[in-house]
C-alpha cells in the first residue's frame, strides 16, 4: 500500500494546465495553500485550547464549557477545509492491492472511475452541507451545550471544505481528459 504523499516527486510532473482550466487550477492551488496554513494554525490553537482545558480542570478545578466545542469546531474546520489540498497531492489513503497487477492503461481507467465516484459522493455531501448550513442560519440553530455556539460556524466550514474538495476532484478529472485528447 502506498500513499499519494509517498509518491510526490517520484514521477514526472504533469504539464501545467492552460486556458480556463489552468486559471481555475492556479486559483484552486492558491486557495488550498492559504487553507492549509489556516488549518495548521487551527490545529495548533485546538491543541492549546485542549491543553488549557486539561490544566484548568485538573489543577484549578474550573469549568470548561467552551473548550471542548471550540476545539471540535477548530479540528472539524481544519479537516474539512484541508481535504482539497490533500486531494491535490493525491494524499488520501488508497488501497492499492491490485494496482501492480493492472496495466498502466487499465490503471488510468481505474483512477478515473474512482475520481468520478468520489466526485459524485463529495458533490452530494457538499450539497447536503449547504442545505444544512442554510437550515442552521434560517432556524438559528445552536449546539445543546451551556455555551451554545451557533451551528452555522462548523456547518459553513464543512460546506466550504466539501465544495473545495469537489472542485479539486473535478479539476483532476478534467486534467485526465485533457491529457487523453490530442492538442489542437
């Protein structure tokens, strides 16, 4: 089993996209870069909040109503928002037990079919996330804790992250088709 990050730099890089696809790809790359930086900061902040929570509960016997939800919101945001950047590097875990047995042509078809199925799932998940966000905003949903933060915050991160992931997968599918068609 290999991971996409293990393979980064081991094969020849794809030719840069041109035209509209290249423009969208460059924008998506810039957004992914910024999101990864913000997600990294969010994970560090979440670890600080959780550490503070443990110390304040254990040593100071203070209530920690807000710390758990804050850290969960930060972690959920970091995970969903950074998913597209990981997909751009093909860094998601993939089980590749049969890849060695397949010819390169069949393997390209397998990758394309997996990308199409992933896009269908992620686009549906994105659409449902946006409807959940809309419902949370319109109905003013809050969490059930005593702190009761608004639920539109994590729902917006989930919806935006899944939309970015769907766009990234779509761009990879478009790139696969562009590599198949001869340049005119």
